[in-house]
């Protein structure tokens, strides 16, 4: 199981130290949540902050765009250091084109599904995907309650990917902790994002270890 701690729950005044802590932890990726205040009702951080993180991060940067019309910014996120670029299905009018765009720049291409968006919406693009992100909360904020139905959704996503012979990884994001992590793993998850659970722990690096051992 890969663990991608979400920097949304980090102490922004100590961002360099937080990234350094993750460099020295068992974390596999670092999850960077970009919010525009339009697609989601919150504004987080954007390109200059990602560039700063990429100067110190020693792990792949897993960038989750919760913004409208993400196709406009694909090059800029590549330049700012994104290794994995995930767009929201609901924000893309021409998803196929956007995925080609991301892949043409050498990044891993991901699509995130809001809790209400059916797995079947990805039927026609599974071959192009490196990653599917099953949102287990409504995007916009850290520290929200996990939606239990997401476990079954991960199983159905796994079935779709197997049927289509897609090698895409399944990532799950929102409200994840030590209790639901094992259930998500059994359902077929490959990557778990965790913000609040890791950064509110007394010892965040030790919490990453515990999640890795799930
Ligand atoms: C929510 C973000 C998540 C968030 C997860 O919109 O996409 O990545 O940081 O945070 P927790 O683990 O606290 O739910
Ligand atoms: Zn996220």
C-alpha cells in the first residue's frame, strides 16, 4: 500500500520542515491539494507554493486539482514540479484531451471522481489512466468524515479496471485513518491519501509507518 500524506493538514508556517519530515518518513508520495474557490468552496494554494515544495521534496508530488478547466494549467503544474497530475472528472468537458495533454508532458495522469459520480463514467478512458482517485468525502476540506459507501465503490472500480485490463492505480482520498485503511486495502485500493490522521498525530512519521503496515 502506498501512502500519500496530504500537505493540506500541514503547518503552513513550517512547510519546509513538514516536507523534510515526510522526506525522512515512509511516505511514498506527497499529496498537494489545489483548490480554486469555484470548483470547491475553499481556496488552498497553487503554483508558487508547489514550486517551493518541489525544491525540497524527495518524493513524487501527487497533485490533486480541484479547479475548473484544469486543462488550462497542465504545463504550469508540470513546470512547478508535479509528477502525478489528477483532475476532477466533473471539471473536464474534454477529459480525453486533458489526459493526453498530461501524459504528453511525462506526468502520470489521474482522474478523481466525486462521491456522486459513478465508476462507469471512466469506461471509455481506462486505457489512458495511470491513476483513479476515488473521493471518499466531498472535496474541499481536510478532516471530514469518511463516506462508508466508498469502500464498495473501490471494489467496483477494481472490477472495472480488471475487466478493461487497465493497470491504473486506485487511490482513495478523504477521512482515511487506521480503522478504514484495512477495509480499503481489501477492496482494492493501492494508494491512500491521509491528511488529518497523519498531521494531527503526536508523531506524524510514526503514523505513516502504522498506515504502511496496514
Ligand atoms: C479534500 C482533499 C483531501 C484532504 C484529505 O478535498 O482532497 O486530500 O486533504 O484530508 P483528510 O485526510 O483530513 O480527510
Ligand atoms: Zn486530495
